[in-house]
């Protein structure tokens, strides 16, 4: 049984001098993720390679699943490690590897050696041919196919010898923490957790804000958002989740403004408060799960009107996605089942039958001006009483 994973990373390999920064971030994120599961782990970096060593009470499946949550990882290869030696030793290692992993296989194969340690006395091409022959001789079910082999035996000759033949997919992207941080507007829906996941995938760490409206929204609805934050955190690392009591602001809007404008005005106040926390946290942008035309508050005109109150960039990674495409990602990353739990969110209580679909900022501003004198204090109170939940 192996106890090491060779970690393949994609984009971060091409970052020139920044490579170390990226590798360090990757190592940190790997360690952070593995801290949650049983076993002892260490990460080793070695000339363009990252290895994870496992010992103690580790479980293969759980370790792989956990690594599949770490952005920056493209491939996870269970690898057998051997001390460096001469060619005879190498051949012994190779045969032992095949005997352990593919004892009675009927399959085609190819050997691909990489001689990083140039002092090794045989060139790579010869190693491929000679080891291929040795395998044929010892394993009668094996045949060579250099074009489309069932099994590709990769071996790397470094300070040690590494042999692997399986590359399990990682999530891709870049290690979280290499690209600043953003404030995610996280509701209990399907979209916003996916939006957060997509931004985190690009190396951005995430904080979040959730607006709830007790007693119109229940404690369960809030718990659902905390659960979603936790599911996103499995990829994105720790999340500071601000839970803002939005009830009084919503009631004030409801009492004062035209009902067909409720949602858009509400979204503008969400944006303002999200930006407040974003600035306080040093986040470099706001993230939402909006997608053009999905609902009345997400038409191009509505987005202009919502955006008008933001001074920070607002990132909408789902902007061009159909709902079915978003659902596919939600299922893949594991947030879907939580998202579809039937707890109302604050938007569904205060929605008008016929919301405006082409709001003009000037008109909306005029409606909002009726809130002047009361809303400032309500916003301040909402900010002051926000609950901070640290989700990991
Ligand atoms: P989602 O499925 O993520 O809830 P949605 O399809 O329900 O999105 P809207 O309710 O119009 O769409 O919200 C659009 C975006 O606004 C959400 O994706 C989210 O980023 C933000 N948002 C909406 N409601 C809330 C809330 N209660 N708290 C925080 N953010 C919210
Ligand atoms: Mg929603």
C-alpha cells in the first residue's frame, strides 16, 4: 500500500518567480483541508513537485476526497516511493509495483520514465524499453500499447524513485489566498454558494453576508445558510459570515415605497451593507449569484440600478449561466441538496406580484428618498447588531 500522493498542479506551475508563493499557498491549503480528517499528514515541496505524506490512522478514500476540495490541485496520484539505486534496483521496484497494483491484470501498458537525476546511468528511452520488456516477461497478461495504453506507468527518478499509474482529478483553479478576498452575498438559494465557489476557485478567499428577516424568516433558514457556508468553506477555507437582521429595513421599505419596487430597493440596501462589511474586512470586491434575466431583479436594467450604489467591483460569476448549468455545478460541489431544503428566505416574503423589470436609477432614488431620516439609523443598527459566525 502506498502512503504518498504526488500532487499535480496546473496554472500555478507557470507563474515564474511567483511559483514559490503559489506552492506555499497550495501546501498551506492542503494542510488546512487535511486537518479536518483522521491521520497524520505532511506536505513536501521538491523542485516543481508537491507530495503529501500520509501516516497514522488515515483513510484512503477520505484523504482523496479531501484533496479533491483543494483548489490549485489538478491531479492526485497515489505514488509508490523507493530509495534511489541502480538500474537493477529500479527494475525490481517496477516489478514490485506492478505485482502489487496489477497482480493478475490483462491489460495494455506503456512505461514513461522521467530522469530528473541525470546521474542515473540509463537514458529515459532505454529505461522505458527495458522496463517494458521486464514487465512483459513477468506478467503474461500484459501487452504493450504505446499509443492508447490501458495503464501508463509513470516513473520519476529523483533523489528517490516514484512510480504511479493513476491520476485522480482535482478541482483545478488556484490555491485560495493567492488572490485577495471578496465578500459573498450568500442567500439560501442555489446560485450564491456556486458563485462563491467559483470565485474561491480563482484563489480568492471568501467572507459572506446573509440578510435575514426574523420572524418572517426562520432560524432554520439561517441554519441552512450556515450549512451552505460550511459547504463552501470545505473548498474556500474559513469564512467570516455576517448575519444581518434586515427586518426593520425591509418593513420600512414596505411601508414607504411602491411595492413593485420593493425588491430592487431592498437589493440596493443589501449592496450598501455588504459593501460596508467588505470595506471593514479589506475585501476587494462583492460577489453575488446573479445571472442576467433570471428574475425581475436581474434584468440588465435592474443590475444597473443595483450596481449604482456600489463603489466596489461587484463580481457575478454566474452572469451568463442558465439555471440548469448552475444546478449542475451545485450538484457537483455538493451544495445542491442543502440549497433545495424548503426554508423561505427574506426575498420571498416581501416580493411584489408585478415587480418592475426596467427600474430607472432616478425613479428608484426618488422612492428611496422617502426613507430619508429613518433608514440611516436602521442601517446603522443592522450593521451594529450583525452577528459574526466563523465558519470552517
Ligand atoms: P440564490 O439562489 O443564490 O438565492 P436567487 O436566484 O434566489 O439566488 P435572488 O434572490 O434575486 O436570486 O438574489 C440574487 C443574489 O442576491 C443572490 O445570488 C445573492 O448573491 C444575493 N442575495 C439575495 N438574497 C440574499 C440574502 N437574503 N442574503 C444575502 N444575499 C442575498
Ligand atoms: Mg435567493
